[in-house]
C-alpha cells in the first residue's frame, strides 16, 4: 500500500527507462509514479492502483506498456470510451516515433487483421474487447490471444449498470484465453482489496494512493436549489445556482459545467452568455482579432458565436474538428466556461479550476428519467483543479434538497465498486458455453470464481446471498437447458443454435426466445416490428404524456405496454419515411438499437426460417435505418445511397437499382445527383444482381392426367448474390432452391394435369440484400 509522498523520491525518466525517455511528456516521474516504479518494472505480478484524478496514473499505464515492449511483448490498453481511444492514438504517436506500432480497434473503424497482428500496442473499448475475445478462434481476431499485458483504465467502470458486467466477464475471459499481466487503474476504488483479490494482485503490487497525492487540493460540496413544479424552469434555477458558484473563480481560472443532454449544453451556454454579460463578468474574447479569425473555421454556427463571449459547449454530436478546437481553446484559457455532457469526464483529460454538476438526473430514451450514477458523479467532480495552474480546485453538485444528504455521503465516503453480473448472469453464462470456455457442469463454478461477482459475494455474503451462490448457478443452468439455449452432450454442455445466436448478437434471452418463435412461425412485416418493439432491450422505455397522442396517431390503441407502443410507433413511422416531431428526440437512439436487433432477427430468419423471411427482415431493417418507404428500399442496397439520396431519387421516379441502371448517369444527374456521385452510384448499381426468369419451353397447356417436367432458368445479368428461388402452383409451394446466383441457375418444375388451371409463380429473393422480390407468373391450361 502507498505511503506518504516524498518530493525527493522523484526519479528521472532517462535514468529509469533510457530507451523510452521520449515516450513521456515529462523529465521526472512524480512521487506517486516513482513509488509504483519497482512494482511495475521489476515484478511480473498483476497490479492494481487507485490514485486521485490528475495525479498522473496514466503514466503507470505507459510504464506497464514500456515494460512489455522492451520484453518484445504486445500491450493492450482498455479505455472506457471511444473518445479516449482516439486521444490515446494521438498521444501515443510518441511510441510510433520510437519504432513501435499503435493500433486502435473500435467498432467505428474497419479492422485490418494484419495491422492488429503486428501491433505492439492495441487500444480497445471493453465492448470491442468483448467482441474480439468471443471471436478469438477466427482468423480476424486471433491476435487477441497474443496479448502479454492488459492495462485497464478506469477499472471502476465495473460498477456501471450498463457496461460493468461486460468489462467483468471480458477480463475474466481474456485471462482464461492467454493469461496476460493485468494492470488495473482507477481514481475511485474504496474496496481496492476486492479488486486486487479478483485480479490476483498481491499486497506488494496493490497501491491505494490517498488524497495527499492529489497535485491540486479539492474542495467538494453539495448545493441545493428550490424544486418547482415546472421541470423546464428548474433547469434555469439550477443554471443560475451553477453560475453563482462559477462566477468567483472566473478571474483566476475556468469552469466546467456538466448538464444532462446535448441540447442542454447548447441552451445552457446561450443563457449563460447573456447572464454573465448582464453580470458584467469580463470573460469575452471579442477584442482578440487573431482568435476571432481562428474561430471562423468552426462548423457549428451557434458554437462559433458563443466562443467569442468566452462560453462554449461540447457534446458528441459536434464535428471532430469542432470538438478538438473547443478542447484546445479551453486548455489555452480562451474559453472560460464550458458546458458539457458527462462523456467529457470519461473521455478527455480536461481539468478546470471549478466544476459544477448542474444535472444529477437525465433522460435516457431507453429508461426514462434516471439518476446519474455515483461513479459518473465522482468522475466529473474529479476534473476540478488544474495541475500547474491551481493550488486548489472547487467542485459542487447542484441537486434538490431531498437528495443532498445522499450526495454529501457519496463525497464523504466514496462508492464501493459492486459487480453487475447478477443482473444478466444467464446471458453471460450462455455466451461462455457458446464460446467453449465453459464445457461442463464443473466448469460453470470454475468460471464464476474468475469473476468480480464471486469475490464481491465472499466480501459481502449477505448482500450477495453467497451461501446460495451454487444453487443460483445450478438453477440458472437448468433454466437455460429448459428454455433451449443449452443442451447436455455426453456429460458436457453445448450451446444450441438458439444459444449461439443469442451469444453472437448479445441478446437478452427473452428477446432471443421471441425472435425464435417468430422465425419458426409466420414472418410478416407487422410481426417483425412488433417483435422488436417488445424486445427486452426496450423494457425500460417509457412514453411521456406529451408523446401519447403522436404514438396513437401511428399505431392506434395496440394492446402493448406504453413503452413498446412508443418503440413501435417510431419504427412504423420510420418505415413510412416520416417520424412525428414529438418522437424525434428519442427516435435516433431507439432506431439505432432497433437496427441492431433487426440484424439479429435476420440471422434468426436465416437459421430457423427461409430466404423469403430473411429478405423481408432485411428490407424492414433497411427501411427503419434509412427511413425510406417500401417502394424505394432497394435503392439503399446500392453502395453510396443512403436516406437522403434514396429520397431524392425516389422523388424523381427512380425507385430501384434497375431504375438506376436504366436512368444512366445523365438521368441520375437530372434527378439531383452531382456528376461524380452519379457515376459512382450508377457503377455500384451495376454490381447488384439484375435477376431475370427464363421460362424456356414451358407449356401453355397440358392434357388432363398427363405429367410433364420442365426447366426454368433464373439468371443475373449484372452482379451476383445469394438467392432463394421458390416455385408455387395455385398458391401451393412446389419447389425451393437456395444457391449463390452468379450467372444462371436451372430449377426443375413439374407440370401435372390434375386441375382445370395451373397458376405458376416463380419468386426470387436475395436474403442478404434489401431488394424487392422478383416475381414472374405463368398460367397453364389443363385440356381434355
């Protein structure tokens, strides 16, 4: 455990790691870093360190990386958010300059397996690491089993309701796969011994650096406001309270104010500009002509005007350039008051002399109004105090009087880290069985003992019902077998196709069961949308009173929960190309999650249904994602055509890839595309299949009682694709054939003279593409 800081113990970087001296932005390690040096560089045991925000714990991660690199190993850095992975990519160009490769793996980038294999330093989020470890035996993600050291930044993410269990089971899985050295870091870890126990870090490599190691003293407190009946007015009551707290510090430093939503950052910044000007607080930079010229490159008009008054806002919806500029200008002191969402506290190292949390509650489209998590609150408050500029930092939580004692206790005692695994133990167990990391009943308990959940249950046996842990695990396993997710084979455990799909697509098990029931029955558009709207992933969605009429206008009085009706209304409105204004604020998040669920449902339709079902799901998915009507959905199958271009083309009567090919480049330009875009769209449309049905010598008539066998040919005159061919006669299925269509495909068809009239239909669908089915009909008379 850590002792007391000693200024004489600061060790020169060049003395400790001469070959990596240029990898650090300073010449000497501080007291905290120097104390941890031997445990990182001279030992091989796992390490856990808790150190105050701004004390330099990132350097501990970099030390562990350097130690791994000098031994020729591969280092993995697990960052809590994508924004931080991007920041590390920029910062760690220092390693690139020393000849080491740094590769960021996130869901928003295409993975290059060869680069990942050759990387010396990998940077990933917990979710991407989860995906990689689930697919470790594939060629694409095999690199993950070569990791020698894994550094977990902000390990207190374990306590996150939504993401904690992912980090927990993923680290446990990684340790079973390749047993890397683990270095876990946090700014808040009251029960550090539990984390050390989980990660098998011995006392000599477990460090709890107290507040005495904080480079800037922190004064944190709770301030209340008078809660009214109008939520909108309450926001301004809290804003004025925040500005009262901020104002005294603006002459010496800057302020960071956290609010609950992107829209609130903008509105609060606007109001703060006016209020601070009225109070005659001198923070504007309008007299700085050079800075005025710099701000002209800002994309967001409102932001550009606000910055010159010394006030700005920051949220994930801004362009990357705008976010980078805001961060740089705040660091330089040109922006004095910055309003942000909580993501800035996790993602970017941006301290301020004064930090205020204006909103302790926020609206989650999937859960309604929820409290800010204690971990998020502590993370935000930790941003107070600028090393090298301030000798003290100030931080406040502004809340309703009824909540004040809870937040004061949080500031006084901190928040012990809890495991969130129990909340979705069944789905995680299915995943481990599907992956093969749990192979039999004995493995189930062995797996559980690798989790933070097990350690925390031993530490708090009554709260976690430790005495019944084995019983709960046994009941969970039996339930998974009964529900068809797991089966027993020769005393071993295996995931069923249902279990494999649930694991592959990270589904709640109730949702997987619902999708299975739909895919094994009749698949219709309304059934698809209802299955997604009723998914367990949307259980927490609520419908506000001002949304109910808009919901009713889309879905009527459907017999569903209010939350499911809201989701269904957004999905149905998306397929029609127009979402009611009252539902737009939550529509983006709900549609994004629905598209993920529809992709999963597509896999269920392929596995348990047929090509027709899979094609229908794919078309519904494309309509929800792009908000295009049914007639134009085939356009979004063309690479380079999204919602906007699809609407533009459909408005000009061009509704399918075939229409695009027929229109030619000139016709596409007339429809509103630029010539360069028209050329690309036309070329890409030519890569999609152009399906034709050739009946050949198919008869017009057949004598009653006679039988004839003919051959129909299905071909594509353009690109290729998987195809499902279905032939019916008088509405009864006669022949089906699934094949990869690249050229021509022969389909045998029987013609039987048993009825007065034979109505044949050939239907060709593309299960992987949102193209409308191709249908051709032919009638055969039965003659005497």
